[in-house]
C-alpha cells in the first residue's frame, strides 16, 4: 500500500520534469530566415544591400572591360554544401580563374570630416579559397565615373577584405592618402593584418574608421585588429622630417669593420688546403652479387614511337627509361666504385683569426638634412569621399559569395544589422553542419552496433548516453534524479506497522503455546474416554 504523501510528491516530481522537457522543446534553436527592418533606411546608412530583391539588378553594374570575364549571379548556396541556409541569396561569382568587376553607387558620398565610417559585408568561400581575393573596393567619388568602365586602376579610397594566395593570407585594409604638397596619392597598407577565415561558413568582416584616427577590424563581430592610422601603416602617412643627404659620402679612411683578421698569424706548414673533404674507402669491396654488365636503367620496352612523331619538328624519338628489373634483387648494377668516406686530413681553406679593429669608428651614416617633401597630416581619417562600392578581384576559385553590404557611420547599427542577417545565417549553417555530422556519426554507430557484437552494443549505448547529456543536460539530470529520488520517496513515505515490545511478544507467544497445549490435552482426554466406553460395551 502507499500513502497520500508518496503519491503527491511523486506526481510533483514527474510534473516538474515534464515541464522542463516541454520548455526545452519549445525554445527555438534558430530563426528560419534573416529579416531586417526599416530602421536601416535612414540618412546615416549610405548603402545597404542584401541581394534578396530583384531590384539589385537596377543598382549593380558589371564592367564591360574585356579583362573581366567573370560572370555574376544572385543565387542560394551550392547544393553540395551540407550547411546551406535555405532561402538565402547572395551575389556569387560563377567562374574559376577569372577577373571580376562589378559596382554600385552609394545613395550619397561619404563625409568623414565629422563622422566615423563603417564598412561591413558577408563573405562565404563556398569553394575552399586557395588563390584569390574576396575584398571590396570603395571607389572614390567622381561624378563622371561610369561603372561600366571600371578597371583595376580606377581610383579607390579604401580596399578592405580577405585575400589569400600562396604565402599571402590577410584581411586587407589599404587606404589611399593624398599628399597635401604634391597632390599625388599613395597607398598605405596595414601592418600585421588579421588572417582570413578559410572555411566554408559565412563570415562577416567589419571595418570601423573613427574620426580620432583609430580603427578596428572585426571578424564575426569579434575584434581582430585595432590601431591608429598614423602609426600602423606602411609607408607611414607622414614622411620623416629629416632625410639622408644624397651628397654626403663615406670617407675613405672610415673603418666600420669591428673585427679584422690578425695579420701576425700565419698559416701552419702542415695545413693542406687542397685536401678533398671526402676520399674513396680503400677497404670497401664489391658485393658478390653486383652486376657490372647490367645498366642501372633500360629503355621501356612497352613504349613505341608514336605514329604522328615527326623527327624534323619533334626531334629524334627516344623511348623513356625505367629501372632495370634485373637490379631489383641485387646490391646494384653498372660500374662499381668504392663508397666515399670523410677525409681525416681535410681542413679546408685557412683563414687567420679575427681581432678587434683598433681603428673602428662604428657604422657610417650620411648626415641628415631637412626633408623638402615633409608634411604633417594629423587627420588622415578625412579620406577622399567614397561614391561607389565595387568588387574588383581575380580568383582561381568560383562561387565566392558576397552578401549584406553595409556602409554607414554607426558601429552600433552595423552590429545590429549583422545580428539580424549574418548571425541568423551563421547559426543556421552551424546547426545544419551539426545535423550532418550527427547523421554520419549515427551511421557509424549503427554499423558498430550491428557488426561489433556485445562490445559494439555496449559502446553504442554508452555513446548515446553521453550525447544525451551533451545535448539535453537539464533533461538528462532530471531523468537521472527521478530514477534516484523515486525509490527513496517510496521507501520514506510508505505506511509502516508499529513495532511491539519484546516482552509483550514473549507473553503472547507463551499464552498461545499454553492454549495449544490445553487443546492438545483436551484432545487426548477425549480419546481416552472414548476408549474406556468401548471397553465397557465389550
């Protein structure tokens, strides 16, 4: 039997665990599609493009220069990718080993005299990038510029984004600075730029240039590089105040060698500079199985002169050579020579020891004179206004995708825009990737379960239990707690019979024994009486 307390407590525990499991199931893991609202359409946002509307064709113009053969399309992720977010559309380069150029006009030119500049966009390298660029070129404002005529030398203000090929692996930040004296422009390259995210997920790259000349690069909304326009670029914005005098020459008697050979020391008489570093080993002997008459390589007997071979144009045809098969199982073939060993008499070229130069004056440098090209620009953030956003790249891989381009003056708005676009997409890609990996993992485990015997089945259940804990720790802990608490609740709340005193139990037992003895005696007396009556009757 069970008490009301046991039933009530058990039901409460079960109800609590069910509620936890239900709430866990109701919490959404992802948002099905990226959505951004109209708050990004005010005057502080100079450019916004998500490529989710057909109107993109009205603003984006492809260069007609013959150099640019790469074609663009707005489409979803590649079908073979296991983690393509459904419904997502991006600007995608269609061809490998091609130059690309496309651009769009900003709603109005940038003005960085009194405001910050924020450039942000998504990149997905759907093919692993081996050699190519995926950066933006923010073209300088020019009212006469036609995007159809864009080339690699079209003036730009900022170049920003991933670039990878061979030893190059960097997120570019290059800006063109105008010399206030000559009016010429010079590229300033960021020193120690961050590395490219080279996987097949979508990543968001953000550049913030502030009006105090500081900058910050973020990758996936995390800071990857900070610095100052006046300190972290090569060549620096401002030239040095002084320069080397081109007319100054080093004096002939200037001694800039700190150490010199000791002229008082001569080469020892027994020093043989002509001794070779290695000599033949006179004790070496030719192996018995060495085949001197067999060449090490022979003509390939399976190769024949091609029918279309022309000796006049192609030269004399010679069959390729292959290792002689007769030499495979012996020590060697061809002319035998003893092996070479180090020469114990070898010393090399003799040189006298070095001593300190008593006439040493130190390194010579030309005298410094005022730099006639010196200037000081303390506000390099006031860059040439930007009028267009362009993509002008060369790449060996196709299917590089660009999306969610934001140009404005508010880092907070850019971050919020990334939360509503990139973050949704990135989370979905990760979820789909995990599902794919889970499918593959389950396939392997089922094979282990079906083919691994008893050990395989035990391993299967152990791994499944571990996965349950990782994916649903609250539910796992709740079920485990229920399995432990329920029996304890039952033991602690069930009704019990009061225990009797030992003496009382003893007395009751004696009384029962006396009653049983009396009944037994009565039975014996009755039997004796019956026997006596029978004897009297006889």
